[in-house]
C-alpha cells in the first residue's frame, strides 16, 4: 500500500484547488458550492462513507498493515450545511510501548509484533452490536457503528442529540487484546482511544513491583505502563503551510491568568503543563474560516499518567511532538514508529531523533497517552477492559457552532 502515500502529491494538488475555491468563496462572501470529494481507496471495500443523523459526513479510506494494524487515510469532514475539508491525510497507531516496573520487560508491540496480519482478530457480529463488520482477506477486522453521544447542545428549552461514527479493531499480542478505536463526531471532533483487555502478561512475588491478586500461578500482577502513541498527519487546507502553536496561561497562583502564544514552524517536542492549562493546535497559515480566523485542530491531551523512562528511551522525555512528514523517503518507510523505527535508510531510530531542527511545512502531530496499569483483583481471570482516550477538537474550522 506504499502507493497510497506516494500519491499524496497528486491528491494535494486537487486539495489546493479545493482550498482556492474555499478561500475564494470566503473572499467573495457567498456560500461555498458543494464539491464533494470521494477519496480513491483502490476498492470500495476500503471506503468508509458515513452521514450522521445531523447531516455531517465523514469519508475516509482504510487499509490493514502488518505493524500498524488498521490505518486511516484521507479523512474528510463535511459539517452540516458546510464545506467538505480534508482533516487527516493519514492516522495510525505508531507504537504501544510497555515497560514493566521491575524492568522484566520493555515491549514495543507495534514495531516488534504488529497489530495486523495474524495478530488482527476476526470479529463476530456479537462483538459489533448494531454495527457493520468490514472485511479484509475474508476476515472481519473492523466494527463500524454510529452511536449517540448525548447532547450536542442544550440551552434551557432547546436541545439536540450528538452522534459519532466509531471504528475499532482488536489485535491479540501475547496475552493482551488491544482495541484501537477512532471516533468521528458530527461536529468534527476526533477521539482516538485504546482499550486494553485480555489477561495479565506477567506476575511477580516482589511486593515492590506487583499488586496482590492471589490468582492461580500469579501471586501479584506486575505493575507496568502502556504508552499508546498515535501518528497524525493533518492536511487541513492542503499539505503545506502547517504551523504548531502552544498556548499557555501565566500567573499560576495569582488572580490573573494572561494568555501567551508560541508559534513554530520548526520541529519541536513539548511537555504537558497542567497548572499552566497548556494546550496545542496545528493550524494552516493561509486557510481561514468565514470570520477570518486560521482553521486549526487542537489537541485535548489526556493527562492522568505521564511516563518518563530511562535515558535510553528518549521518546518518553516529552508528550507531544511536531515533525515534518517523512513517512516515506526514497520509496521506503522512514519515520513511522515512535521507537524501534527501522534505520536501514539512514532514518532515525526513534521519535526524539526525528526532531532535528528541520523546518515544517507538512506537519505531523505525535501524541502518546500513558496508562500505568496497577493490577487489581478484577483483572483476573480476565481483565476488565481499560480505556485511554484523547480528543482532537476543531478550533475555528467553522465561524460558528455547526450542530
Ligand atoms: Cu496492562
């Protein structure tokens, strides 16, 4: 499926034409015409085209890859009564890094084992209630559902219900079953999540590093962290002109909290700041909404656990990374995995080294969520599924609320 990435340049040309159309309509001050694009997925079997109950539409392609499992391509969002836009050119799981607290194992599940191929499980209809199963190679690998999400808005006597398209797959790696899920809401919000299920992988008798579960053959479940990374190639308004912005609020511990902005067009790595209300967005420098504001997507980071590993795991030193898209270099995959990345073509071995001062035009956002898994009695004989999630939220993509 290398071709999907290599045709990016051609797709971008048509996007630029669409952007010109959109910008032009903003300048002329009249509604944009409907110029709906359906991406070429090679086969309609790999096309997802869902119109949600409020009229919003998500269209995208998917493929199965040996390491990354299900990868999404060319995800377009059309708001209710609005203009279609490419949001993500490519979205993938870029590593599941699982270091154990007793240093008994430090796993790199995506690069070393893979979410696809034999590890991608065949789903049954019972696992996808009310949804549709999507096949690859005769195996039901994706469950697609549309589900309610409560209020889109509620203002005293007026309310509307929200809906989301949901896609998930399940990959069995060792004793774990991972459930990568993507939710696409009818306001343009995207929620990547990861479920951890299956059974506990490792046990210990050392009270420093495990929680008593007193299961047969397992006195204590060994404590460990799941670091779930996503790689997100945003292409709003076209491939080029991406910019990264950090927003902070000063005055911690005082009565005033002034906002500050830090923009960059150079590769960068950043850490979360909960007391500074720190947030980030990726914006297009030229495409603006009808209010004249640059369109952007904001990362609403999950912040319960933050993992900082030893010096030989430098990709755990930061939480958010912004890099130039170098997925394919000289027809070979290059900056694909957060860790254990193939270096055969001179590409760097991990995400920390991808950040090397390069200027960015086609930006990629990398974000990892961490779940420190302290086993509990409820984790045997089968683990209760644990979910980790974050959101990517439109900021000024449209000039007002669209639901
Ligand atoms: Cu776990």
